[in-house]
């Protein structure tokens, strides 16, 4: 069970969480339109990265929409506070969503950084296996977040080992291929590294929230943390990869068709 189900909430706390969750799925819907519309401004070999961003947007939209509905259904107003209604709220939906999004986000990085052939295949396997291992061990641990007995810490630690492994791989992909990118794309590529580092660290922060701040305000902080992490690690990340791909496309001499020139201002977005 999640610690969200162990508290009652005042109007402000309950409403803030409802709003933050709705911001999450609204941003995913907006991102979906953005990635589909800007897809054709990229050279064909990078367009698949925009399609993958769109896949992430659709899966995150449904997950966050579901989570919002679980939240408003899990509590009822009793005249003084929002108390449990009998259905449980569960962050477990987030973890199963990551099973789709984490591998897809990392494969996008391989495409945009121009990794091909055997290296692509090896990194792809490492990302999928390492990503799923990180997520499912964390998933096992979060069932223990209220008691915070040994499995909460042990699974959390095992998950962290896979997390560190993934970060090392991401750093190698980015910094190992930096010199091959045109100069104009190197800044955004470095920014991707910092974005991944900071935004991904928010997820273990949210995992630890019951231990750090065991109160209704801690629940508010956790849902805000998750939403900031989701918007940055999925949407801002996708936009940044798009900028890199667009700059590489321009250097490779790719010019979008006339119709796209009308849809997109000169110089791209
Ligand atoms: C868990 C369990 C506790 C330890 C660690 C974790 C890491 C989670 C991460 C999730 C990233 C999710 C992303 C989703 C995007 O759609 C599983 C919370 C280290 C890094 C990027």
C-alpha cells in the first residue's frame, strides 16, 4: 500500500494534488501535438525519434489521466476533510508506465546521437534490461513504503545499482559521441546529460518521500516531485533531442519540404 492512503487531506492539499495531476496529463497531450507536428522538420533518419516521443506522450497521458481519476475517487469530503472513500490510490501505475517510457526514452537517445549497428543493438539490450530491472525492483520495494521494513530498503538499494549503471551508459553514449556531432548540437547534447541526471534523480526522491516527510504535506510534495520529473524527463527531454536532431539535419543539408516551411517558421522551432 502507498502512504497516500494513510492520511486525510484539507481542501488545499487535496485540490493542489488534483491540479498537479491534471497538469501532468495536459502537458502530455500538448507534447503529443508538438512532436507530431515538428516531426517533418527532421531528416528522415531522425524522424523515428519524434514518433517515439509521441508514443511516450500517449502512454503517459493515459497513465496520468487514470491516476488523476484514482485520486479524486479515493477520497470523499466528510464536512471537515477529505477522508478515504474505500478505493485505494496507487503510484504503482507510474511504475508500470515507466516500463514503456524508460526503454523508449533511452532508445531515442541512441537514434539522435547517431549510434548504429552492433553498438546500437548492445546499448538497446542494456537499456531495456537495466531499465526494467531498475523499475521492477523499485516496484517491489514501494509495496513496503508504509511499514518501511527491510524489503523497502533492500529493493530500493538494488534498484539504485541498476540506476547508476544506466547513468553510466547514458554518459558514455552522450560524451562518447559528442565529437561526432556538429558544433551547434554539442551544447544541447550536454544539456541532455544534465537534464537526465537531475530529472531522473527526482524519482528515487519521490520513492524516499514516506521516509523523509511522513505527512499529508509530504504527499503533496511527492506528487509535485513526480509531475516535475515527468514533464522534464519526457517532454523537455524530447524537445531537446528534437533540437539536436534538427541541427544535425540542417548540417547534413536536410531542408524540410515547402509545406513544412509554412507550418514552421524559418530556422525551425
Ligand atoms: C526507483 C526505486 C528507488 C530507487 C530508484 C528508482 C529510480 C527510478 C527512476 C525512474 C525513472 C523514470 C522515468 C520515467 C519517464 O517516463 C524505481 C524509484 C533509483 C530513475 C525516466
